């Protein structure tokens, strides 16, 4: 049984930092590309970042580029998202997801390309 579990969310002031983690079990982690998505109340889910199976390719939404860093530790079956200079507009539920393709294509931000999803971790940024 595949389990994907995200953690690390919380309440932080604008300009602060958080690091999200996501662990996966029941699958061969380094076969999968991994992504982070977020959904704010009343808005559609949007892709935040993607990292290929080996970590050699990464992609970011324009809104988070140069502030967020995605990384992975295949030995620990763990994905990370380091979020810096957080803004109130970053407030959302953050989800990690696994894509069996193993790589991040130009369509990396399309949720339907991902096979397994975590339950979400809330990030709230106060102004």
C-alpha cells in the first residue's frame, strides 16, 4: 500500500521560512518524480515545484522561483520544500505528489500526471 505523508507546515510571519517534508512508502521512491502543489481557499490547486527522480532537474512556479528550493533524499524516501521569504499569498494547503514517469515534463504542473498524493499540510503566513 502506497503512503505519501507531508509534514512541516505551520504559522509563520511574512519574511520567515519553513521547510516542508514528505515521506513515501510502498513504492520505489527513486523511480518517481515528486512535486509540490498548493491550494488556497477558493482557488484551484496549482503546481509549486517538481523534481526529477534523480534530483537533476527541478522546476518552479514563477511565483516561488528564487524563494523556494525543492530537494530530495532518495536514501530516506523523503522530499523537501524549503520556503524562504514567505508572503501572505503563499498561505495554502500544500500537497506532495508522486509521478511514475520519473521526470518533470513541460506539463509538470498538471495534477493529473501524478499518481499518488499526500494528505496536505497547512502553511499560513501572517502579514
